[in-house]
C-alpha cells in the first residue's frame, strides 16, 4: 500500500470515529487519496459525501452543515488557489463560532518554494481565523505513523467542537506521489484504530457556565445588588438554545422589553417587540427611553439605533461565553457567560413596559399607512416569507437588506421555524451555499423545508451553489430572491444621498440587468417569478412541498424602496409623537 493511500485511509476512518458525518469535496489531483477513500466510505454508508466544483461554495456548504447540526463538516480541497477560496467561509465560521474541519492537500515540503506547479504557502493562509493549524508530516513507509495521524485528526475535531469557542481547524496534508494505489494492500503496521469504533482521543472536558440570579450579578456593580426597574434586553446572534427560554423567563419577571435580531430566535418570547429596531431608530423616542440597564445577549450590532440605546444605557451587562465577546459599543460594565436567572425580588415598572408596547403597536399601524399592495417592496417580501414559513422548517436570512427587512418588519413573525444567518461577519458571499448546507442536513434529518431569503446581489454572487451534481440526493430548498436590480442597502446609507447620485450606480448600486430567474433555470433549478404579495404567497406555498426552487420577487427599484422606507420612518415618528 502506498504511503499516501494509507494516510488517507486512516484520516477518513478517524473522522468517522470522531462523529463527522458529512464531507464536502472539491475535485482535484493532489487530494486524490482522500477523494477515493471518501467515496469508498460513502459506498459503505459510513459518511455522506457532497461534491462542489467551486471551493468557496464547498466551504460555505460545510459551514451550513456545521451551523445546522453543531457537528463539524469537513471540506477537502486540492493544493494551490483552491485553498485560498476557502477563506471567506473560514472567517465566517471563526466569527460565528461554527465548527468546521479544513483538510487541504499539499505538495510535500521538498516541492515547496521552488516553483513547483500548484504550490503555495498554505499553512499561513488562514491566519488568525482558525483555532488550530497543523502541517502533517509526509507519510513514508515507516512504523509509528498511525497513532500520529489518528491523534492529530481527533485533536482537530476536539478543538473545532470546543464548548467555549468552537470554530474552524486546519489540517494541511502533504501527499507524495503515487497518489493512488491498492487500498487493501499490505502496510508496515496495523491501520486499525481504537476498539469499538472509539476515537483515538476522546475529549471529556466539561466546560459549563453556571447561571446566577440577576441581583447577585448586580452585586458586582452595586453592593446592595439592586436591579433597576427600567431595563432593556437586546438579543443578537447566538448558538445556545437554552438562552431563548432563559431570556423569556427573565424578561417576564423583571418586566423588560426585548429587542431581538432575527437569528436570536426570540419571536415567541412574551415581551419581544415586533418593531423594536424602528422604535430605536426614532431619535425622539430613543432619547426619552434610555434604559437604566441594558442586557445584551450574543453578537449584537444589526441596528444603529439599538447600538445607540446600548451606548447610552446607565449599565451594560453583556452575556457571551466566548473569549472575543461581543461589545461593539465598548460600554460593557460586566461580562457574564450565561443569561442571569430571575432575581428573588425586584421592582417592576409597568409604565415603562407599557410605553414600549404601546409604541410597538403604533409603529405597526403606521407601517400599514405607507405600504400598499400595488408596489411590492423588499419589506413586504420579508413579511410574506416569514408569515408563511412551513412548520418546523428553517429560515436562512441573507446579509444586508434582507436581514434588516426581517428585523424591522417581521421580527416576531417566525414562531415555529428556526432562523439562521451568517452574522459572524455578515458577508453576502456564501449565503446560498450556506443555506444549501443547512438544507442537506434538514433533508437527512427530516426537518422540513429550508427557505432562504436573499437579495439579488447575494444570489448572483453565490449562484454556483445551485450546481449540485445529479448523483446527489435532492434537497428541499426554496431561495426567495428580492430583486431590485442592485445593492439596495446602499440607497439607505450615507452614500445614497443626492450629492453622490452621479457615481452611485457605478460604484455602489451596480445594476447588472440580469434576471435571477434565468440564472436559476440555466442551473436546473425550478424557477418562478412573482410581482405581488399574493403571487409570492402562492409560489411559496407550492415550493415548500419539496425540491429546489428559486422564487424571484421583482420589487420596486432601489431608489423607490429607499423613499418608502423614509416615509415609514416619518409615519412612525408622527405616530409616536402623537402627530
């Protein structure tokens, strides 16, 4: 048996022993030993293998699988620029604490730095964005290597799934030719792992955060441990399902309203506000409702208005167990690992809560005075999609405008579906690929349909995600594209001001005049185009029955939508002011 073949055989077997269920492979020559062994493992039903031509897509699919399951998926590439294409997904996994294994094939050391074909410096390419990076020794005909290979693989899985800071781990595997050979041949030592299918190194570390009552936590800041009556809870992206019930329980007890980002999955909380972002965006309301204490949970930062509330609060307690905890305003007085338990007793300011809830109702009514059925907007698309999600399904929300539309106009609409998104660094580059990875997991587990809501730029950037080989199992994925022909979010930002109109489309909006429906059809996806809320509702209802469908929702242009958003902000302001 050739050394490269033996090494690949052991690596794949140890991955399986460590609980890895899915591997995403991009074809290449140097990675041939791993590719052939993975295919053999799939034929034995020991692992699920997914093949993607585009390495960037492959990495985001692995990200989606890890995000959905909590189990690291491995992504396998050949050497050279193939490795570089993994970086965006690796960065997102790093910042969103998603476990991921990166297995990059490489030339042996003697071929590096001499101009050998398809050879680059792969070890340093991911920089600080991986939890660990190892360059394995090149396999040779010698004893003592099996325990080394197995140990490194099991260590990599252990680091990737660390209970405090999970994330991406890189194993660089140099393979010497010959890259193929008889995998059943003789090797210099026994290739078997531990008995009973156990991993080589079982990680039994128990790292847990213990919750304490809020009044005890307040004692760190105030000797008497007094809990302020006028508080606010802001929940951002997090990966701890226990936090949802704990936040709900605490909020009910102390009478503090909740402003939650979509991927916080807080829509069923009793005191979650439907339009908290719009309330925070109104400077008059915000300045008259500065909380005495704000409790932030997870990674926050979607709304500038909410960030202003956090910054101006009397006390800021951040809940985040990660080393690089979220504190974008740099105002945290105290950082704790888990959501506090309700205090033994506290003063509840019912007027404070009622003011927020009344404002929430007024904002909802004001929105309806502006939005009309005749002009389909991204905001309306978000409302329809979130309202009609199938039970037990999953909603993946893309970056930029899509997630903001849901946060401002449909924050509490999603009740029975999980909401996910790439909120680590909020890139548009792998949204569809990540959603497809989530859909693979959902299809396998029978968890229902996955619906992805993205903008047209996000879709076109990542349309390669629809290139799924016909030999692989079908996935239930519906991609709803908000098509306003360009980067709509820029029209709502400073650069969208009239004085920058001359160059706006060229350097920000970038209208491509490409119909996403045509792109979808060319990639063998079922494609539907809609122009009204009713048409969208019908198309979505039909699409969630199964398969891969792209629904293109043609909306008003970017400039018109920006005007409508301005009108909504004004209507909300007048409603809150009693005008």
